[in-house]
């Protein structure tokens, strides 16, 4: 339900980052796991340090070994809505990518094309006068859109929002259920634990229910509405089953968002820009990504770029009020159940966007800098998003028409949890350190998903003084500065552990983060 104020602005508690805490009638259940996440992370960091020791003492930057080229980034925002290509297996075109692409010169800056008094013949290849005018008009329209979007984001950013002051001060807690996991043991990379540890090999396969049950996975029944929190054996909230807003319109919101992604997939197929059945590392579906990222050997963070056709598809998706509401609800979940982590995101990303004003937010109501669209109909392979910030949470919202009792489950490998994940539900998971994926849906069913995340390279870039590790090491005291930023091997993860709230400390953490 959306209300319009006297100033003409629209407001919805499910659209903004401001979010109500669950009431006593709609409290959350705590699922406490017994797995040691501490031990898993400590082992992973130890293995990473052993690997680094074999490099003759040369400092390893994640970009040198553990970063996969996630597509070109562009430092001058050719379009605020330009995503990277899908993370796909290596192809013959991969070698043609530049490790640090230069800004593309605007065609408006080129010499004016001659205009003949007579129409050119097809053999001449010269555009007609009307074609030149149309191109000039499109360039001017694009420039105006960029200026309007820049003005919007200069006045409204996602970093000044917080919890709704009217939320109740008490909530009911259920008996916890432990997952055998401890946050310290989660796998992260070398170089200060900024990103997750790269998976050895992509599986390129879906997860079958029988084999998951045989492996010891425990089924978590979930209605996709009421919140449930998953903690490690130390009581830290490591995953959030956020549920859905108490809004009767939410079902329609999800349906319209799913139809928008379905339309994008259909247009891409008709254009020949995407072919069904072609798999990338995350699944057999059209993957569209938009936002600000950093990695793949780039010199500085930038807006993800793509072809003109895909820019149009993503512009339509990001302009959707329904998708904006989903983005705001996802960001709200991080603020509500991981308030310290949320404020950390705000601090780092605010500094980044202020330092590079050419960077563009996807939304003004979400702290996450990148959004990805799984345009269906398929589910996601088991994978680990090792490029994401290692100590972050990644929200995902499902959509489509499928029986969540039979398929579409969310599997968290290290937690050994198999979670029912209905259409319209939202969950936040540590995607950089836990392998995850979905079980297949039934023939004739459809499933879509919307995900937001932040690249670990952005956090490393800001921590290193807005420069790469290589640039930092080139300075006289570079190695000492880098060691000071990174800390002792594994120490950054010990610091990052404190960003994850415990259930019994949530109220105090919210008060400290938001001043109430």
C-alpha cells in the first residue's frame, strides 16, 4: 500500500529502507545451527596463508589470482543502467577484453558528418539527414536522462535512512535451532579477507532433493512470510529468512516483477542476444546485472556496462516501481537484522560514491550497489559468489509460479539446510562464504529471482585509500600500510565477526546504529 504526501512524494513502509520490527503477532523464529563457522573460516584462511607463503613472500592481491573477470566496468557512467555480461564459461571473446578499458569517446564529440543535398546511395554507407538528426536527438535525450538521474541521486541517497521510529520495542523469540557452523571458519581469500575464497570448479548442475537428503541436509519448512533467523553455534545471525511484507499488494508486486523479467527474457531471445539452454556459472537463464562494481583487473570502480540492447532491458526493469519496492525491502532486512553490518555498508559505500560522483545508484532506497535479475525459468546451480564482500549478506527474492514444497528450495551447503523458498519470499545469505543453490522446479513451472550484492573489491578500494593494492605497494611505505589495513592473517575476519549481531543483542545494536 502506497500513500502520496502533500508534497507529491510517495511513501510505503515496504518501499523504503525504514521498516517496522515484527510485532508479537508476527514474530520471528530462531534457527540455531551446530556447525562451527569459526573453524571453517580459520581453516580456509590458514590454507590461503600457506598458499601465499609459496609465492616467495610476494604480497598477493585477490585481483591477481582469485578474481574472475566479471565484465567491463566503466568509470564515466556511459549509462546508469549498464550491467556486466553473465558470468559464463570462457569463450573466444574473453581474450579480447581489456583489463582496464578506457572511456568510450562520445560520438557527439566527433566531427560532424557531411550532409548532402541528395540522398546517398546505399553503396555510399552514409546516413541520411533524418538519421543524423535522430541520432543527435537520441544523444541529447540520453544526456538529459543522465542529468536528471544525477540530480536525483545527489539529493537522495540510501545512506541516510534507518529504522522506522514507531517499531515495537519487544518481540517474541522461539526456541533456537543450531546449524553446525561457526562464522570464523567460513572460506575467504588471501589479501586481507576482502572477498570469498574462489571455488575450485563450477558445478554447472542443479541440486536434486534425494541426494541432498542423503547428504544429511535438514529440511526447514517455511511459509515465506514470517521471519526466521539462522544463527551459528555462537548465536550470530548468519542468514535471515526475511519473509514478505504485511501488505496484501505484495503478491501483485511479485507477479508484475516476474512478468517484467519474463518480457526481458522473451525480447532477448527474439533479438538473438540470449539462447535458452546455454549455461553460465550460476544457471541456464538470462542473467542481467546493473550497478557499481570493481574487479577483473580494473583500475578503479565503475558502473557495469553492457550493450545498448541490454541497457534498454535493464532500464525498464529498474524503472519498475515494483522492483524498486523489492530492492527497498531487501535493504530494510539488512538494516533490521544486521544493523551493524548495514551501517558499515553505509560508511564505506557513502565514501566511495562521494569520492567518485560519476558512480550511479540503482535505487535511492537500497544500500546495495549491484542488482542481478534471474529472468527464469530456471533455478540456480550450486555455487559460491566469491567476488562478493566476504563479510556481507546478499538478499534474494524469489518469484514465479511453482510448488515450493516440491522444488525451488534454497540449499545452504555448509549449514546443511534445505529451506522451502516460496514465491514472494526474501532471504539474506552470506553468499561469498557459503555454497548455495536451488532444487529444480517441476515441468511447466516458472521461477525468477532478484538479487542484490556488493563486491569485496569496493571495500578494499576504499580501505586502501581509493587505490588498488598494486598502487599502494608501489609507494615507499606501501607494504607497511597494506599490512596495517589488512592486519594479521585472519584478523580482519575476527573484526568482521563483530558486525554480525546476536539475537539477544539486536535491540541494543539497533539503538547504537540508528540512535533509538
